[in-house]
């Protein structure tokens, strides 16, 4: 269902199959782990058995004696030139942290040798929780003076950092502080005030393909890096800096990515490169599932406290929120984003948002499809629901009365550009489930709604295209295709040039040959790279029309491209084919330049995206199990370049949101040991756990995106936890504030509510 129809377009807006689907569906696609090179060694990591320990020594002699083991590398063996050593030497700071790398002729030999590496370690007190991190006189992490990863923050358009330079507690590395109006007066003016605290566990991205990298020293002195990454140029720069090389000496071959969701921005590539240079042989490292759980970069745990006030006529008067994120051994970027979103969906005349990021003896936190947004949305949407109930207001009408629109101020001071939040709420309001919710409650079911937003990512991008000898267009890109984006790029190029999508070839080069592009993340590739593609194709079109004008003796303004030909408008008989133009530009006596289109974008205004979801659920009173019966996802997508691909993204995002809500959480014990280190313990929702999903595409075009498109990857993963917990509240009268809402948690909450009655 499309709530608003786009203007007439030829290629853009069509439901076309992904151009990468044949190879993936038939199993012919080759991923990094499928590659084999002459002389290649298999790497296995020796991880720390403790969350925090002093390393007194590592004995590798028994492992080196195993036939087929080529080397066992310690921190001192790596030829690092800049940055931190990826192997711990004197102190281990999280369970699973790499201490040594075993290199062997086969993976099985490497796995056997890992067990023979003897680690002499003295356990130290770890920081394992928010309470422990903030306890007076408690343990401290080694990197207490670390700072936010500014590159990752820019990638996700998190323009919020510490409010000011100040002395922070030992394990706190980053704070936010946003204020507006008079918070005390705002609550004094309120007729009702609600308060709640939500908590969320650490969550893994759950990609199918674990972290994997192959690095090979080439005979010409370069390093060839084959890797599953969301950012080819990020990897190139990181490897080059670590080894003291020029960027041109590192050739990154971006391989198909078997899922990333924010977790693959260059985790192990530098370490594998160091190992390959140390032994001067190709090295392949593919983490096992357990290694990935132990040492990758999951989303952090958090605690958010919200106090919200409103008047009897349905206006919000004040918001007070405090956010605490429990990151790993170094800070990551979700705090700033979460702070902007918790105070950005609605108009808050009086507002105070504070927050802190804590580091702990867990692996470094990373992005996970809208980092920070799921937790922030759960907190504010639960509070909005509770305040609407306290005021006796319809929760949809209450949201529509207070929702942010273009020009409203965000917590960090900037104004929202054109956004489709109100239109998306209205689309859900008209749905039959919402209209029939009173009858649904009579069946013992509940209906919940929730908003999810994303500020939109930004990074510059470039694209280059050429007209080939066969009259088709080849578009050259440097962006990683995670989700079918190359299919959308082909549609954008075809639309701009005036040809069929099948006549566009997308070529993604290596880091040495591809035009520069930002990393794939933050819902920005279609928005930024797509704009560059459109401009490159328009540049090529201009050149083509100029060549045709000379041959047809007509003004370029009087020409059009149709059916593979350039023709005089209204006179199809006066034409020249694109193939003929290509031949002219490539022949010695043609007298015209070859067609080479160039496009670039450096957009400075993001295109925020909003989704509003609705779910119908029931809860088993005995077991506490929650069942989702129906799910509706409405989203403002600007303009759907390929509606089928947009719907695919929404389906996947909803599935991940349900995982956040009901199933997924990484549990640690008091010693910092991960207790959910396999897919037998860490529950990712299976197909039968995901209901049928009805999708509504709302199209409020953006000003700068190609043909009005916005990024669409992040928003559908955001509202899930808020929607489902609001639906549970509607069905049971119980407000659950911890996610995931496992059956045992729900059962205890029901028992407590019954006892209170």
C-alpha cells in the first residue's frame, strides 16, 4: 500500500529484482571465506579466559610443536607502526580478547594448536555493570581516558558529544547535557506526571556471516585485503596507518557481505594484515560463531530514566531524561543519537536531557542498525503511552497533537527539516486494526503503537560512468552493496539518462580503482551515493546529447533519448543510436571525446526518516509468552526508488525489532564471562516467530535525495520494542520496562501485578 503516489517516472519507482540475486540464490556467490590462495595460512585466535587479568606469560612451545603450525604470534611479533596493538600483552581487558594468533596449514590444525597455548594470568576485578562502574572505590577499566570514536559518530550523523570539557568519573568517558526552558515550571504546570526507567541488555547484530578477512602480500609490495566490510576506504586507511604504509599500497577488495547491520566497519583487518606481513604469507581469519560473540562489537546495554508531564488539554509541558549506556572497553557513539531522539519526536517546551557513557570489561561496543535509537524510542514511547493514559487521552491523538514537524527544534538546537512523522502517524490511525482496537481488547488481545526515528547519515560520495561500445552505461562506484542498493543505483542512472535499467551495469571497484564513497551505514547510501549517481548520469546524458546534436544538426535541447537512440523530439526517424555514439567516441576519426560522466555529492542537510509501527499481541497468563498476531509498519521513505527493496528492508528491520523486544540479549555473569556465546543460548527469532507484516509506504520527498528518496535502512528496526511493550501493556495492564521481555520476565510481572491487586 502506498499512502501518497510519486510523480510519473520510468525506471525509478519500479519493482525490479535485485541484480545480485541470481548468484546468491543459486549459491554461486563467493564470499571471503570461500577464497583460497597459494600458500595461505589459517588463523585462529587465542582469547583471554578472563574479563580482566594481568598476563604474566604466554607459552607457545607446545602449539609450535604441532605439525602444520607455521607460527604463533604474540603482541611483540606484530610489525605495528601506529595505533594500539590488536593483541594484549600485559593486561587482558575483556573475556575473549585476542592474546595470540595461531597460523597453520589448515583450520583444524590451528584449532588444535590453540588449545595448547598456555596462558599464565592473574585475574583482576572487572567492571561488569553500570552499578559496578559507578561504585565509589570500585574497579576501573584500563581505557578510562578514551574518547568517543569521532569517525563513527560522523558516519551516523551523531553531532552530539560532551557538552563541555569537565572532569569525569573514572569509568565515564562521554556525557550529554541538553536543556530548554524551565523544567521545574514545566512540571509544576502539568496536570499529570509519569516516571519510568527502561533497561536493555547488550545485543549482537546477528549477521549470518561471521567477521572474516583474508590478507595477502603481493609480489609488487602491496597488500591485497579481501574482506567482509561496510566501508572499503575505512579499512584501507586503517590498515595503511597501522602498518605505516601509503594508502595506495593497500588494495582492498570489497567482497559480498553476509550481513553487517553496523558491525563490520573494520574490526580485524589490521590484525590480519599484521599477521600476513609478519610471516609474508596470505592469512585467512574467519571467526567462529563463539569468537564473534566474544570479541566482535555488539550494541551496548543501557538504562534510561524518563519523567514526562502534560496538561489535561493534551499538551506536553516537560521532559526530563537521563541516559546511561554501558559500552565495552572503549566508547562508541550511541549516546548522542539516543539523546537527540529521546527528546526529538515531540515538542517539549521545557526539557532537560542528561546522559553518560560508561566503559566496562566487555568487548568494544559498535553500531547496530540505528545505534541508540531502539532504546531511546522504547523509553519515550512508553512514557508517552503512560502519560496519555494518565490524562485520559487517545494515545494516537496525543501523539498527533504533540509530534514534531518541520521547523521544530531538536534537543541539540538544530531544527527538523521536512519530515513525515505526522503523515506516518496518520497512515496508522486510518488502519482497520487501530479503528477496531476496542473489539480486539474484548478478545483479550492488546494493540500498541510506537514511533521510531533516525536523524539520517551523511558523508560525501562520488560516482563515475562511461558509455560502452555496446551502447550501455557502466556506472563505477566505491560503495558497499549490503542490501540491494546497487539495483537502486542502476534505476537512478537509467532514469537520469533515459534508458532501461537492464542497460546499466554497476561496477564496484577496489580501493585503488573505485571513486571514493563513504561507508555503508547510517541510512545514507541511496541518499548520498544515489545523488552522485544521478549527477554522473546527467553529465553523461549532456555529453551524449551534444555529440548527437552535431550529427543530427539539431539543438541538444530538441533531442531526447528513447529506446536506445537519441532522436529529435517528435521525429523518431531522425535519430542516432547510443551504440553509434559510443563507436564515434572510441574511433580514431570520430572527432568526439569518449563519454565519461562524473558526479559528486557533499550534502550537508540530512533527511531524517520516521516509522510508525502497530502490533496486536496476546500474552499467556501462565507462561508469560507473548504472541504477535498482526504487525503493521508504516514508514516515510521519501520516494521508493524500488518499492520491493524498500519493503525487504522494512521486513528485515521489523524482524530485528522483534528480536530486541522479545528474544535477544547478551548475558554476562559477575566475573564478566559471557553466558550466551552461541546460537543455542542467544535467541535470534526464527521465521515462525515473525508474523505477517503489512507495510504502508508514506512518501514525503526529501529536498536533496535522488528523486526525493531518503535513507530507509534504520527506521524500520527502531520502533519494535516500544510497539510490542505498549501492546503488552494494552493487553495485560502491566508495563514491562526491561527488554527483551522473555516469558519468565513477563510471568513474574503478571504475578506481581496480581499480588498487588
